[in-house]
């Protein structure tokens, strides 16, 4: 059982967990209050990308061939991106004129997730071919991304001082 556990804790389990979190997020926001689907759709900006990042993070403990792992991450992430975005967009539907933009959001969120998957997958493939340590590069990618998120949060927080929204 000890040898099988790292294989089970792969990118597929990451996406199943993210689908469960998405289901909880959707269930807490149902029934959808009038004109409030934007709050639910805002999760689509970061959930597909977060799932891709967490799927790539499985290389830290996953044994076996790197190319097999990259194939698993790619396949699991493609399926996971479509399912997460589909769940979010379907939960935000009112079935009337307030649904304008949900189709565009669906395509945008899928595009963001697939773009992130392709970029990180390309970097990983180059590292595997050149025999460079992908985990070191991935670690620095996460550090830079975290710094950008913190910087964006600080800018958003500072920008909120001038607004008088109640």
C-alpha cells in the first residue's frame, strides 16, 4: 500500500478535490440571489489556474517517469478545467436576460486555464529535455506568482480607500 499511495495522490486527486471545493462554493451560494452571479463567477478567474498549479505541484512527491507525469497532469487538467468552469457557469445561470456574458466568461476561464497549462507544460518539457531541475524553476514561478498576488492585493487595498461604497 505504501508504494501505491504516491501514485494515487497525483494530479487527478488534486482536480477531484478542487471539484469538491467548487461544489461547496456553489452550494453555499444557492439559491442565487438576484443580480448576484458576479460573486460566483469571480471564482472562475482563479480556480482553473489554481488547479493547474496544484496539479504541477504533484511532481514533488510523485514517483515514476517525468513524461508520464506530464501526460497525467495535462490530461487531468484539461478535464478538470472544463468541469470546474462548467460547474461555476451553470450555477450562475438565471435562464433570463441577466445571463448575458456567461458564455463569454465560460470561454475566457477555459482559455485562462488552458493557457496556464500550456505555458507551464512547455516550461516543464524544456526542463525535462535539457535535464534542468524543473522543481527549482517551478518553486521560483510560485514565489513570483505569490509576490504578484500580494502586490495586486496591496494595490487593491490602497485603491479601496477612496471609494465610499457601503
